[in-house]
C-alpha cells in the first residue's frame, strides 16, 4: 500500500463543494485567496492520483480538529475579499505549483507533493503558510494604520465649500452701537495700560476712553486701599492724606494716575529731596503731620507748628529752655542713596507766646498726637496738656496721672491712653480728663502705646508687648522679644497685626489674634526707636539709633527704602504717608524726605479741606491767657 501522504484526500474542486455545504462565508475567503487555481489544474491533480493507483474519496464534511486548525491559523477573522487580489499578492496567485506544499485552504489539510516522504515537506508547507500569514498581517497592519491615521487628515478628500449662502461675521463698533454711558462702564473694567491702548483705536474711542469717569474708577481701583477697617472711634488724622485728591471735586483723573505711578517709581528708586527744618534748640523727640502742617515736640520744652508747603514756622507753644540751638553736627556722606536736592529752611525767629510758664510744659515734650479739634502732649514733667486747635491752639487742661515722665500718648473720640516711665498705662476720659483704668503688669518703663477701639497694645523696656482689653482692664496676650527691651510699637487699623521694635535691632510682626510671631524684619544695626504704619500704601517706616531711616513692604517684609546718613544723629521719630517720610533727630533738625518734590501734578493728589491752613491760623499772634 502506498504512503498515504502521497495521495491528497481531496482536490480543490471537492474542497470548494464541502466548504460551500458547511460554511458559505469561509468559501468566499478561500475563493478569493486561491482564485489562481484553474479547472485544468484540478483535472491534472485527478489524473496524477489515478495514475498513482490511489482511490479518490472526497469527504463531505471536515473533522472538528481541522475546524480548530483553520480558526487558529486565520485567527477567526475575515478579511475583505480583495485583499489577495491586489497587485501586492499577485506572487501568491501566480506561483501556485503542486510540486510544492499547498497551505491549508478552507477546512481541508495541506496538499503535499509526491516527493514529501521524510517530514521535510510538512515543515516546508508550514513555513510557506507562516510566510503567507506574516505577509497578510503586514497588509492588515497597513490597512489599520491608514484607517486610524484618518484623524490627521491623511486620505481625506478636500472639496471646496459650496458658497451658496455666504454669511460674514458681523464687526460692530461698540462706540457707535452702545450708548455712551454703557460703553463707558465697559471700559472702566480695563486696566490702565489697556485703556490707554483703547484711546488709539479711533476718535470715538478716544473720546470715551479718556473720560474722567473711566479714569476715576481706574485710579481708585489702583491706589485706594481695598480693605481698610478703621475702628469706629478712631481719630487717625492722617487717614485723609492718602494721595487720593478731592473725590468730590472735578479732577483730571488720568493725570492723577500718571502722577501716582511716577511717585511710586520714585519710592522704588529712592529718588527724593531732603528738606531740613531748623528752629528747635535741642533734640526733637516726636512729630506728626498732614498735608498742611507739621507739628514737632522737642527737648527745648516747646511745640512748633510748621507750614507743610512753605516749610516756615507758623506757631510756637511754650517757652524754650535755651536761647540758642545746640551745635548741630554736619551731615556725612554715606554709601546709600543721596537726595537729588537739599533744601534748608531759613531760621525764622518766632517769639513765644507771653503768659505764665505754668500753663506750658516745664520739661521735655516727649510725645504728641492731634486731630481736627484736639492736641495732647506728654512731657517729662509727668503731665499731659490738652490743646484746643480751633481756639488757636489754646491749652485747655493739664492732666496728671503718672509719677514719672509721660513717654507716649494716644486717643480716639472717647478715650485717652498714656504710658509712662513709672511702668503704668493710664486710660482716661477725653472730655473730662478723669482716670478710668490704671493698667499695671509691666516691669519696666512703658515706652510706647497704641489704641484701637477697646484694645490697646503697649511696649516696654522689660522686653514684652502686651495687648489690653480696655473694658476689663486686663492683659489678654503677651508678645515677647528675643532679647532685651522694646522701644516702639504699632497697631494696624484693623487690629490684626502688631509691629514692635527695640534693642535687639529687629522689627517683629505678631498676629494679634493668635499671638504668633509671623515675621522678623532686619536691617538696622542699632536700637529701633520708632515705627509708623501707613496702611494705605502698605509701608512701614522705622527710625533707628544707627542714623538710618528705612521703609518696609508689610506684605513681603522686604526693605524697600534704606536711607543712611540723612540725619547727623540718632533718629528719634519717623512718620510717613503716600508721599514723604518725616524724621526727627537728636541733632535738633527735622528732615522731610519728599519723594514728590517738584513732581508734575503732585498738588492734585492732596486732599482739599474746607478750611485752609491760613483761615485756621488767622489771627494767631500772641496768645493771651
């Protein structure tokens, strides 16, 4: 009996019949794959089988193992009918010879040639089948890549749009379409630079974008404090001096905005003029000012009022302790920024008011504060004097609640609070002068005091700052320094932040609610003698025994101004507003560090009061009491 491997069980024509009876879909795929096998080839295969003496028995149904083999070989996936009819697959249809193994087609086994008698033919048939399957996979992968890459636009036919109904996007000019009031309101939401760019669009845009109402909103948005909580009873007189001009009057708001920007740049560049006021005969301990006047207190026992615009003295309260000034040291050059101009006021000899010496201070004027109606001064003679500003600065009451020199004083519409070298803090009534509370607890001289509503904060030489409840008279929190005593303190208008400085050359920033230390600001190389906060500009001024004046950004804690050598001796007091810093020194001079000196439009930023300084001081000759 001949080897069964030499006789194929079925020829191609019978296989197609069997496949058609079992699976019509598989027949379509196999017909497409082997459409190159003709009927003559089939007849030749039959003849070769008869000549070899083998019986030809076509099977009507394929066994199950062949079905599994087919599904495994083709991964049970159907391909489009034209895959192998492409030019790339022509070699498979043109090279089918029965002298070589034929791969599995449909559900039948591979057709083996006559000479395959040692197993090599099976391996060759499997190899050729694998090669054909690999080629089919490559074609399949190419088809898949083309389909998936359709998102990038490859193979997509681009056809011109049919312009049957062309609709253009309408471009409308809001200056023509909108009412002027509405368009003005829209432009008010722009920033300053965008608004200036809008002015260049057209004449109509320029007319609206340069409107004073638009620039007023821009100006107030950029320079007015967004959140500034002022206690109900506060009399912080310098609140009015924020550089916002007169809101009620008609203003050139665009020019004001340019002026404030130029002023801000001068602060950044430390570009300022130095104006020196001379008149006191000894060290100047304290100062307060507004846009019209400057008030100073000195060791020579007098209080002097100066015109903030002309720098001339206009009044003197008290009798000087000496008739000639001390020998003032000369200013020395330093490595820091220097003033672009130096102005020294003329020394005007102003006669003090005639009167009894007992109505004035008989000691150094160590502290002062004023508002529109009242000024209170504290002295080393243990007393405080209340002065009626509207009655030509007439002294109206002397108050004695301390047993040592009064080092600081502060008041609001109801209360006056003072601190002393006797380690106590006294709260008394503004109208009557009667003592309400005596606050004790410090173990050293109380050098500074600040008042905000029902809260007060004090700084002492014992190295502790205390927060007091004025209703109960109790200390509710303590804020210690790291080393040695505290000389100055500042309380933010919203009562949330406390600044303190002293002998350790640091400035502490405390959280008044929690008592935690938020930040330390350094830079001074001597005792920090004075602090003043301008919450409107976000700056904190400090004066030190190292003869320097510095300013800090309270948001970052970084020093933005450092002016060494602008005074010839210790800086005893330093105050600031949006435009200038005024510092007093042991050398008996007052220095005005003016960043707005000769700046175009700087007068527009001043607050115009109903009463001018001239009318307020009219008839202020010699006071007779």
